[in-house]
C-alpha cells in the first residue's frame, strides 16, 4: 500500500512537471507572404502578458534599374490562445527604411509619408479580420500556423 501511494505521488509529480507547449518566446518564421513580396526574414516575439511583436524585413528590386529597396515593418499588438488556435490583434505598424537606392534618397520623406494613417488603418483592418488561426505542434520548438490557408512555420529562436 505504501509503495502504491509513493508511486501515485511520483506519477502525479511527474505529470505536473511535464513541459507544456507554449508560443511564448521568440520565433523565426517561414512561409508568410506570397511570392514577389520580397520577404527576407520574419521574426515573432510572443510575451507572457499576451503582447506580440512581429518584424518583417523586405527587399524589393525596383523598376528602371533603380536598385534594391530594403524596409523593415514592425507590427505590434496582442495575441490570445483559443483552444488549438491563436488570434492575433495588430494595434500598430511602423515602417523603417533600411536601405534606399541613392537616386531615391532625396524622396525618402515622401515615400514614408505615402504610408499615411489611412493606409496603415487599412493594413491593420486586413490583418485583424482573421479569426483564430489553428496551430499544429510538430515539436516543443516548432509549430505551424495556418492563416488564409497558407501554413507558416514558427521555429523557436
């Protein structure tokens, strides 16, 4: 009887200490966006309190041999786990020029102004239309999130 009780206590302790899968942490993301969007790198950071930050680094060849334009888009907001899925709610988007061809540097302020409040709100509205995106764990350090039918693979950084 005493041995059985010790076994049950040990089993309960082991189950209680088993690691749980959580999206909390920093991730490298593959598979977001479609061909031609110039995404070089995407990272995501999901904090304990439900806040999220996603950073998208883009590189696009410009027409007329102008060269390559690199930008960083940072999306902040919050997330909520819902069963086997997650809902992302973007609250802000910021753009930053990383590299601009010499011919376009005098127009940098105008290019950044083109991303006005209306365009920003339109992007936020598009992002926030999604309902909970299902996630499927492939390991403790990797999961797939399906958004708009396209899978994005998140690997713990």
